[in-house]
């Protein structure tokens, strides 16, 4: 009983981490009960907790001796062997544990780790896989199997495992890190950077993650971000030679060669056997033309290689992740094993590419005051009699070789602005004591004051030779390099000053300005922020950081910095200007105007403030106030091109084109390179209709800025107005090259291709616009029009329908789909779409007109007439509407109304042949033959190939018996339209009227060849055969005519006449009866039947037939009526 109590108290101590006490109790328990295997086991675990792994193994041995099936003892003995670096023995123990418990997950996992340690990757993979089969949520196993997959080059499988681990535990930082490595190996750099960034959100200062993200950003060409990460890494790990080396690579890419050399040197200082650092520095020396130093570095690298493998392989990407065991044994049961992490190697170091350093944008910051020119003695006689100078002069008289006295007097001369005297004294101090560092430094300052930069640099350099840790001299030398435009050297000097004195706020500020000058905003902000940490309220740093924030679009941060400047020093006009600019960008116009007014109060002659306030007034819609401010800026600075440009913009906004053009012209005169002035003037010329001038200005603008997409678009529009479509296409093509993802440009070029009839190219452009913006309804509509013009009905309808789906209120798409339906005979659908277009746009005259056409085709003439009338209300000069309404009126028999509409169409367009033609038809219907012939003649004059006009004029000639003219017109019709059967038929009639029977028969025959189903042609040819006595042929034609047209009474009548003349009276009577059955009032048929009946002595029938004749003889001659009356009396 006593032994169990010790054992239990041991467990309690153990759980609290009080290992010594636990071991003591377990030992007492064992003394009481030497056969207690659990006590031995737990004492082993407690010893392992104290890192006494050998002692732990002895206890595990005892536990196993007492209980050979003690699975946890085998397992933990394996863990102990692992921690002692004895992987083979660890593997044996884990295997034994698995024999006794085949489902022991942690045993598979840890055996997998040991296999990985000894390079047995396949066995490790199998164990991690088995662990995952037993526990699908085992994050560490997914992570470590991912490591093995990566080592085997199975990158996709590795990423899949890392991704699964992160699905289970999104905060698993090691897996994010490892997946980042795999993404990098596969070239998926943005994904890698994203993973490292997520990992840093979990562990913000992790130097390994910062280092690897720096590598990836460098590969992506984001040098500034890479540099920031390496610097942050070095803050955590100042001895990272690899980070210094990679900083050297990135600075070299940016062209900051001196800074790059400093970092390669630092890497070599930390690791003198760093081959890649020597190699990279050698490459840079080569680039700089410093060949001896390059050879020395390459030789040194080769010596290291020849002696032994280098310590660090910084030039190779893709070192396999480490597999580390970090286990801590538990009391009883499974062990929690920390998952391994992987470290990516530095970026490739060979031949770093040189970077192009852009011109730095201007930074609104206080300038360093400089003096220039020759040395002048400066000061006045009174200055030379200054008490301090007189006293020092007296001392020098007594002690002429004391350099300190000369140095002090030089300082006094400097205080009075007497640079020449000061330099003389500092020089004398140096002559007396060549190691007098302060004299060099002070003389350098004086040289700086009068603009002798090279002399200043020489003095600061001499001071630094005496004391390399002289931070102020580094700083001052950096200033001189900055004035010389040598940003690289300036940054290097400021960096040296900061290495000597990390709290040197001015050096941080100055280096930040240089970073800004070369476009490294993030690094500039970093330096300004560190300067402000050291010196809160540092106005210049706040001001410059505000500028950088603004440049990066961090408007609120910029405003905060400018506000801080104003709170510290309300006289800082630049802060008001900067804050106003940000207010404007955020549409806070009133606040911007207030700030600019304060800036102007502080400097009433500040042209830039007036110009920015002019912009603010413009945004507020106060154009006149804007013009006043621009005018004031011009008064202050008469050659200020920007001021003329701004005023020109405001004149343009108020519709004062001449003043606007004049100002843009003045801007160009002041600055012939003012791109925007040319562009704006071109726009103004365009608005005035001066296309040639606009094109000239746009061309000048493009010569200044060949990448200005908006100018290509503007010039393309002008070319389009001028009908120079190919040049317009060329400009739009250039705009697309500049911005290939702008759907509107593809849309515009597609319309031009459409206008040029290049439909396939138009469709391709509209399709590209749709790819870019699937919601672009105009692109669907325009592509639909292009498809329609190519006769692709289904494609056109589909596109119009898609446009409508995207915007159910798109009247144009409904209109176009309605047109397409109408052209393909789908009149109901056409009417429905055109009606919807009218609902959406009640003023769309074309929709009324085309719906009228659809109604017209359906024979709904009243509706058509109403729609044509509505179209005329919106389009009073729509000649087609008048023409079509005239046709509708004609269809209703309203000839006068029709003639009136055709006449109006002719008034609108006296050259409209169709209107003359149609009016001629209606005159003909009214019997106004002369007017009809005049209209047909006018239509022919306007359109000499209008076959229908010749035909109908021929009809008119025929009606007034002008048969020769009729034949001529029919002949002309046949020449223009050989397939016009009516022309052949009518010319046949005219030839017949002229007694030209053979010609008539030939014409009727041709009409029949054209249309074998034409009963009229057969009938007419039958008449002519009859006239020639060809009775059988005549009967054949009349028979064919009535087969085709059974109600053709005249054909039966004429067959009856032939039978009568051939004395075949029964047949004659039969044919006359057939004619009368069709046409009861056919008087001649009654007469000829009566004559045939008389021949057959069928007197009663004859009398009845004669009576029928008289009943319907209203159109017959008096002589014939008298003859029939007499015959009745005779009968």
C-alpha cells in the first residue's frame, strides 16, 4: 500500500514538471515493490524529461525485463535512442512496439522520422502513410510526408499533403513554411510569397520565414520587398551571412553598387569561407571595371573550393527540408512529436543582373541649404574685430603652434560666415597636426558651405581614415554624394553612419530621402519611421514620410503625417499643400481649399498653391475661381507652362474654346515638351471641328509620349471622322498593344472593321471584348450586327438575346433582333421586339418605321399606316416612311393619299427613283397616264437600270396605243431583267397589236419557258396561233391555259369560236356554255352560242342566247345590238 502511494504522488509531481521529486517517489515505490514495471517506466520518462536519456534507457530496460510486452516502454526507449542520435536502435524499438500494437500511430510516425534521418525515404513514406491511414487528421504526419515527397521531387504530392495539413490546422506555421518552399521550387512564386506572408502573420518576426520570403520576392523582381525582408531578418539574426549576401544581390540589381559591396563584405566578414559572396562580389567588380579586385575575389573562391567544400551553399536553390525530432516523452502513453521544418537556401548568387535605376520623383521636403562659387573672405571688418576672434588671435600670437587655437578660431570665423578665413585656420591646424580629425571635419563643413563638394569629400575621407568610426563624417560625406546625385554612394555612407550609431536620426532621414529619390518607397518609409521613433516630432521626416505614403496611395496615413507636421510647426506650408492634395484625391474638396488658402496665407507668392487650389475649385465646379487662381499663378510665374495648361482646362470647361486653345498654345511655347498641352489642344480642336489640327496635335503628343493610350484613341476617332479608317484601325491596334485588356478599345476597333466590311476581324474584336468583360452588352449587340451582315441568322439572334439578358432595358438590342427577325420573315417576333424597343424608347423613330414594315408585310395596313405616321413625327424627313405609307394607302385603294405621300417623299429627296416609280403606278391606276409616264421617265433618268420603271412605262404606252414605244420599253426591261415573264408577255401583246404575229408568238413562248405555269402566256399565244389559222395549236394553248386557270372564261370562249369557224357547233356550244358558267355576263359568248344554235336549228336555245346577249350588252356597239334585235324578230 505504501509503495502505491509513492507511485501516485510521483505521477502528480511528474505532471507538474517536478521531475526530481517524481524520480524520488518512483524510486521509493520501486524499493518497496521491485517488480513494478510501471514505476520503472515512469521513472524513465521523468529522467528523459531531465535529458538524462541514458538513465531513462536503463529504466525502460528494467520495465521491459519485468514486462516483455510493455509497448510504451519499447516506444519511449526508441524515443530516447532517437534523442541520443542512435537512429538504427530507435527504429528497432519502434518496430518492437508495433509488433505488440500494430495500430500504434505514434510509433509509425516516429519510425518514419528515423527512416528519414538515415535517408530511407521510401520506408519513411510508408510509415507516414500508415500513420495517416490510422488517423486521417494527423497534421504532423501530413507535414512530414510532404517533406519526403518534396525530397523525392514529387512536388505536387508534397503540396497536396501540406494543403491537407493546413485544412486541418490553418495555423500550422511549419507547414505554411514548407509549402512555400514547394511552391517556390515549382515556380509558383506568388503562391510561395502568400504562404510565407501567412506564416509571418502567425509568427511576425520569424527570421527564417522573412529570409525565404526575401528570396521569393527577389525572384519575382520585387527587390524593394526582398530588401525589406532581409533587413528584418538581420534585425533578428545579425549574423546571417546569407542575408547579407542576398542583400548585396538585390542592391546590385538596383544599381546601388557601393551598398552592394558593403553587404558582400559583411557576409564575408561573418563567414570567410562564403564562396558565393566572393563570387558575387567578383561579378560586381567586373561590372564596375575593377578587374584586379574581381580576379582576387574569384581566386579566393576557387582556393576555398580546392581546399574543401564550402561551408554554405548559398547559390543553389532547393536544399531538402530538415526532418528534426523534438520529442518530449510523456508519463504513460503516446508522445507528442513536434513537426519538422524546412529551410530554403538563399537566392542563386552567380552573375546578379544589373538593375536600371529610375529617375527619382521629386520629394517635397526641406532642401539642404547650399552655398556655391569661389571662396570669399566674407564678413565685415566688424566681424574680424569680434571679441572671440580677437582673443583667439592674441592667444595664437603667444602660442603659434597650437592647432586647437586655429581650429577654434576657424569655428568662430565660420560662425560669422567668413569661410575663407575659417578654411585658412583649419588648414593651419592640419599643417601643425596632420592627425587633427576635427580640423579635417570642420574644413570639410566649410568647403560644403561654399559648394566645393570634392574638397569636402576629401576632408571627410581623411577624417575617416583617422577614425573609421566617425559617424558624423560618414553622414557629411553622404550629404556631399547626395548633392552630386550619387544616391548609391550617399546611401552607403548613411548606412555606415547608422552602423556606427544606430540612433542617428538625421542619417535615417537622409537615407530615406535617397531611397525615395531612386523609387524605393517602402525602404524610405521604413527609414523615416525609424527616425521618428528616435526623434518624435521630426518635422522633415514626417513631411517626407507623408509624401511617400501619398505616393503609395496610403492617403489616410499621409494626411496623418501632414497633420502631425502642422501640429508641430504650423508654418510648414508644404504640409498644407500635401494634405490638400490628399484631401482632393479623397474628394474632400472643401477641406483641400481651406488648407490651400492657409498655405497661400503663409506664402502669397506660392504659384504651386494657387494651381492646386485651382484644381480644387475645378473639382468643386467653381471654374471662374479656378481661372482666377491660375491667372494669379501666371502673374507670379509668367513662364509657368503648367499654369497656362490649368487655365486652359478651365476655359475649356466653361466652353471658351478660343481662350482655351490660346492658353494651351502658351503652355507649349513655354514648354515644347508639354505632352498634356498638345493633347488638350488637340481635344479642343476636335470639339471645334478642326480635325486636321487635332490630328497634328495628337501626333505631336505621341512623339512626346509614345505610350499614351488615350491619345491613340483620340486620334483614331479623328481619323474615323476623316474617313481614314485604316489609320484609325492602326491607332486602335497600338492602344490595344499598350492596354490589351481594355474591352472598349476592342469594341471601337470592331466597329471600324465593321464599317470597312472586314466582318471576320470585327467579330474577332467583339469576341475579345466579351472575353474581357462577359457583361459587355454592346459587344454582344455589335457582334450580332456583324453576324447579321454575314447572313448568320442564328448567331445574330443569339448575340442580341445575350445583350438583352445582360440588360433587359437595352432598346437597341430589341430593335436589332426585331430587324433580324423581320428580314427572315418571322414577322410576329419582329413586331414583338420592335414593340418592346418602343416601350423602352418611345422616341425611337426607326422602331416605329420598321414595325410598320412588318405590319405591312403581314397585310395589316392600318397598323402599318399608323406606325409610319409615328415614325414621321420623330423623323419628319424620313422619305422611306412616306414611300412605304404611300404603298400602304395604295394597298387600301386610297390613291390620292398614296400620291400625296409619294410626292412628299420626292420633295424630301428629289433623286429618289422609287418614289417616282410608285407615284407613277398610282397615277396609272387613276388613269392619269401622262403623269404616270412622266414619273416613270424621271425614275429612269435617276436610275437607268430600274427595270420595273421601263416595264410600267411600257404598260402606259400600251394603254394609249403607243405600241412601238411600249415594245422599246419592254425590250429595255428584258435586257435588264431577262427573267421578267410579264415583260415578255406584254411585248408579245404589243407585237400582236402591231400585227407582228411571229414576234408575238416568240415572246409568249419565251414567257412560257420562263414560267411554264403562266396561263396568260398560253392564252395570249393561243390568240396569235388562231390569228395565223393554226387552230390546233391555238386549242392546245387554250386547253393548257384552262388547266392552269380553270376560271379563264376567255380561253373557253376562244376555243368555242375556233370550233364554230370549223363548223363543229356542238363543241362550240359546249365551250361557250363553259365560258358562261364562269362569267354569266359574257355577252359575246351568248351571241356566238346563239349563232351556233341557229346553225343546228335549235331556235329556242338561240332565242334564249340572243336575249342573254341583249341583257348584258351594255358595252356593245349599237349596230351589234340592232343586229341581234332583228334576229330575234326574225326568229
